[in-house]
């Protein structure tokens, strides 16, 4: 008797990319250049997905068509591509002005079995700043790729420091380019830490770069501001340099969570509590002013408030936004969809955070990377009014179908142009409130 055919699971509109897409983490480091050992077209397609059509961020100095690439073909599959990679690195060192060169491998190189790390090691022996990360697409998604790149830099490039700089904090948090708001968010984190008397060492974006990388071993401690991404990296730094780390899993959005975050940081850093409280009081004043000024609109509810809010996002934004909307704006949550393929060992901790959004309010969580599944569950939900969907540009149609509101906050943000906007902290919360209520107001026109 013939066996029944296996059902094939088709995933619609996956909201992340492959490990090689973490080339953007290299592009986000000033004076660093990615060198791709991959097939033709991989880099350009990933660049289009994560930068060009995700907030229209652009490609930068060494992105897009400027990225050095072996463009591996049938010849490299048959005979191997190590010789071609060595030639490419040699020429890249000659023509690309940079202080760090990061080789990233694609599926072709990793399947064939090219020892790309050994090729990079040959240049390291010559004193050249070249490292290699094995980022074949089957290694995982771009979150895993981000960790692999940081891991390669820590292992192959960073050197121990004889001195520790008091108050210097390495910040590991959101994934560059994947988060269309990454530059503004990281800058706001810097401002928050500096407001309580710490020095933020942020690798990615303006003010960071290879100089910031070189400072990593000098830090008093590492801050991981993330539910799970980057945990392996701060543990790696602890093992290599004996640098302790603080893991704070919630992206601080709004006064409730941001003040809680700053108190936790201040306590861990050994700062005087009165110093931290004085800074918090000053930081909260502008937020209180603008929210109080908008009370006429918010309290009279001239436009119908959403019955429930839904997040369709990575674990960073889903948790941070939910806590802000519940604790600071008083909105009620519906199902929260987590789309970053979070490893099972971290899911229970995240579910606990959603269970305790406030002393009396919790939210159900669904872990899925399938947009089709998300749409089916939303269609099955009986909303008493208009829902607010905080997701991506792909969610415009389901929001319209449900007669709801929609705002793109997570990949792909293809319907917005982003420069330095932020949703983090007190200022970022004001911007998020502006964006949400502007959607509500505009729906009447």
C-alpha cells in the first residue's frame, strides 16, 4: 500500500532573511567593509530587501553594488573557491579604504566546503584586519547571522586591554538595518545612558565604528538590551575578557519602562540612586508636558480608540511597544505575534513578560514566522471595534479587511521613509504616540 504523501508547509511572507543578510551589521560599522564569498546576486537582493525597501535607508559606502563578491559560479562549485576568495580579499585591501574587512560566506561556499576562515587567517598572519564569519543561508536567519559576525570579530579581531575604563558600557541591542529605526534608536540609548553619568560605547551607526570596536575590551560592563539576540556574544566577551554583562530583555519605550531600565542600569553600575533619580525626573518632564497637552484629545476620544492592539513584530518591538501601550497609554492588547523565529529555550521567558504586562493585564502570544497563519488567526478573532495592527507594510490589506488601523513599525517598512526617527525612551514614545494617533485621526479624512 502506497504511503500517503507528506503535507508541504508553505510559509508566506517570512519577515526576516537568511544569515548572509547580516552583511548589514558590517555596513553599520564605520570603516568596515563586507566581502562576500557567495553566488552572484545574493548581496544585491539582500541589500534591496533590508535597506532599499525597508525605510529606504540606502546602501552606504560599501553596500549594494559596491560590495566585493566572488560571484561564485559552477567553476567554484566543482573546483572550490578558496583561490578566488584569496584574490578578492587581496584586491579589496588595495581598493577599498577601510580598517576592518569581514568575509561572509553564502550557501555555495559553505556547501562546497571552502575553508574561508583559513583563507582569512592567512591575511591575519600578515597583520591584515580580516576576519571571517560562516553565514551560509542554512546557518539560520539574519539574527543568527548578526551574532555570528559579532562572534567572529570578538574571536578573531579584538585584543585584551590592560586597563578598564570606569563608566564605559558596551551596548549590544537592536539589529542594524533590519530595524529601520536603528540609527535613531541607538542614538537615544546613548543619550539615556549619558544622562545618568555613563559612557555608552555603541558600535553601529554615527559615532561608532572600528574605533568603538577597539574599546570593547576596556568596558566596565556589557549591556545586552534585547530579549535574546546577542546573548551568546556577551557571554563570549565574559569568557574572553572577563567583562560582566547585564541582560535587560525589554526595549525601553515610554516613561514606565524607561525609568525602570535606567534604575536597573544605575544599580548595576553602582551609581548613586539620587543621581539616577534626578536624571529620570528631568527626562520625564518633556514627556509629561506633551502628554498633558494632548489630554484634550486623548480623554475626549474625538476619534474612536482601537478596541485592541495587535503587534506583528520581532520580540524587540512586540514586547517594548506592548508595555508602553498598556502601562502608559492605557490601551488593551490582543494577540501578540512574534515573528523572529526565537529559539524555544527563550520563549518561556518572553511569554512570562507578556503575562505580566501590568499587574492586571496580560496578552496571549503566538510564535510564528508565517504571515498566512497570522492572517488566518486575525480573521478568526471577533473584534468589538477597530483593531490597531502594529506590523509591517504587508499588513495593510488585513487591516483594511478587518476595518482596522495599521502602522508599519517592523520589517519590511516599505511604506515609510526613515531617517533618524526613534521609538526608544521618552522621546521615542512621544514619536510612537504621534504616529499611532495620526493614523487614527487620518482615518476620518
